[in-house]
C-alpha cells in the first residue's frame, strides 16, 4: 500500500513538472496587460524560503523499553533566511506521532492467570518540536536542487498511556477490579533533541518547488510504570525516528543570477550624410561673358561635421567621361584651371558625396548628389563657327645647355659707335632716336653657345628634371623654355637655372647667368651643333 502511495506521489510530481516547464507568455487578470515570460531556475537566489513537510516516520526499536512504538505521522513547517545562494538559517516547528503496536498485549508484565486481564485503550506518543539551525541548498541542474537542513532545539514528548487490569468478583463486576500494570508520562516530557532533513526539490515555477526528503530525529522522554504491588518505577528512554516526507517550498522574490559576460565595446559605425547643393548658384553660363564657374554646397549632417570631406567629380556630356576629381574639406570648388572653359555650347555634370574615416580606419560614403553646368553661345549672322578646342592644357618644354666661349674684347670706340649712333636730321617736335642696345656677349667679351638637350610635351608647366636626361658632371647653366601648345596668344616663358651634379636645381636671374658664364668660359667649341633658343620677349628668371 505504501509503495502504491509513493508511486502516485512521484507520478503527480512528474506531471506537474511537465506542465510547469512550458515557459509561455502569461496573461494577467487585466486582458490589456501582458506580463513578460520568466526564466525558471533552481540556482536563482531568494532571501526567504518557506518549506513544508508531510509524511510518516518509524521507530526501528519496538521492544518493551520503547513501549512498542512503531510508526506514525510527521508534519513540519520551516522558514529560512539565506545569506547567499547556498547558506541560510531558519527555524522549524513540527509535530510527529508514534502509535503503539498490538504486540503490547503479549507483554510479560501482563499476567495470564487466574483471570484474563483486560487492556486499557492504546494511545500514541505525541511529539512537538521547535528547532533552529542552518539550511543548505545546492543546485544540481537548471531546475533540480539538493537541500539539507540541520535543526536543534526543544522536543516535547508525551509518552503513551498503557496498562492492563482485571475485574474482581461480585454482582457488579464493573465497579471492582485490580490494576495489573500501568504506564503514564512523568515530568520529563521536555528534552533537547535534533532533527535533520535531506532531499531533492524540483522547481515548478520561479517561486514554487516540490520534492521528496528523508529525515531523522533523536530525542528522549521519561515515563512511570506502576506494578501490582503499588510501587512505581521511573524510566527515561531515547527516541530515534526515521521517515520520508513529501515537501513543498516557496521562495519569496528570487533574484536571477547575473552572468558576468565580457561584452566587447560597441563602436558605432561612422555615418555620412549626403551634402546639400547651393540652390542659389547658377547652372547656365554665357561663353566668354563671366569668370570661372563656382560649385557650392553645404554639409547635410544635422549635428556635427567634424572629419567630413567631400569628393568632387566632373564629367562631360554626352559621353560621361571623367575629366576632373578632387577631395577637399571646403564647401566650394572653382572651375579647374587645367580644364579649359568651353567656347561653344556644351554641358557638364558633376557628382558630389561625403566621406568620413573614424579612428578605426573605417570609412563611410554618402549617396552622391549630382548637378549640371551648361554653357551657351550668343550666335550672330556673320560670326564664323570656331572648332572646339581641347579641354586639356598641354605645354611644350625645351631645355638648352648654355656654354660660353671667350672672344676678343672690342675697343671702346667700337662700343661707343654702337651705343651712340650718328645723329640724323629730325624735324622739330619729333621724338629722339633710341640708342641701340649692346648685346651681353659683346659687353662681357664672351659668346653664349646654346645646345638643345631636351624637348617634350607635358601637362605641367613647372620644371622637373627629365628622367631620360642624366645630370651634368659639373655645375651647368641651362635655359628652360615653356609655352602652351594650343594657344598662340600666350607668350612663352624663359627661365635660367643652375643644375648641380647631385640634381640640385636653382633658378637664377639673367644677370646671374651672365656673370656665371663670364667666369666659367671654355676655350673649346662644343661638338654638338648649337641650336638657337627663341628670342621672344618673355619673363626671364624668378
């Protein structure tokens, strides 16, 4: 019978655990309020726990000295306060009873002859306990925990009332008789004792758990035994019980364990906002009527613009050919100097987007914004169409090596003749004749021999030493001539420079050039045929 009862209890626990394990959303009494799902875990810490035990216990020694005590009921209630997740301290209030076995009827103290004795109604031993002690709880899984409780305190044990009697003779046998043996409790009911519990708990909800536990108690009590002679004896015996109980526990406001997970710092990605074009800038220009067009915009960032830079690209229409690209932090770009303004009706379009790079070298780009620039030409009836010019500026560059050869120094009379020409008759009011300039070579007594050592075309007007030309073995004077290949109105420019053997270049004036050649004249004629540089009026020197 007992095995069947415990089988039913275990089956009920398993069914309840299966139903409570479904962690779904729970609705409150108000249908408009939806509570969040809770995680069920036996390792969650709760400060207060209330536990109850109900079961049976037995006395393993059921002989005469223990008054034939066998088995009975156990019920207790415990409240614990936990200082941490595993250790707590609590108090227990409980009750247990032990019934007297029918084997007492065959006790040797009950006489058999001459009359058959009768037995007083058998009562049970009743125990009340109040104990305090530590409580331990160890999680064995997500929902299962192992609990141990050790209590010590005061036990009040009331011994059972036992006895036998025999009826005497006479007409009314119920009024006369003799007590053969009588047992009752004495003043030694309250004694110190201990009780211990150990069991498993299964967490059904975050607050409620159920399980089974085994317990054992140890205490003592005293009783009096009165015999036929009227004398009595006092006894004190130890009471040791073992039992099994079903347990239920309630945790007040469990605190979920906070996992100390190391999280990587979240660095936000840089955000780029598309720039906003200036709507006040014109998009159509007349050819030859104004200055170079200007492209203007402003930042589209709503908060800050630190670290923003803009990529500007210019394309031709039609054809979508990229002719210019520039990255800048300014909010305007002028028409590129290397792109010639058109002299006929033509159109261009430009694309602009924002770029930003953070400290982790991550770059973002915004969506591009586009605009157009158009040029129109006012046509006349007699105006001849001119062919379109190239949009890329090219420069022709020539480099001459200058050598000086000494010549016979002219006398002062020859120089004076050149400087002061013969007077000529002129009319009144006519301007005076200008003197003829004397060449530097005649004045200095040297003859400058130029030799063309390099000629090429480039898009850069600044001087750079040609890669195909070796540097001179000694300091040498050169004449650098640069001019536009596709323009006849812009004059060429002439510069003088000294190049060292290590490639160091220094620009010099024409006077410095003449003095250097005067003091570094050579007696040998150059073997390479001389090539005369242009004599156009230019900017000589820097």
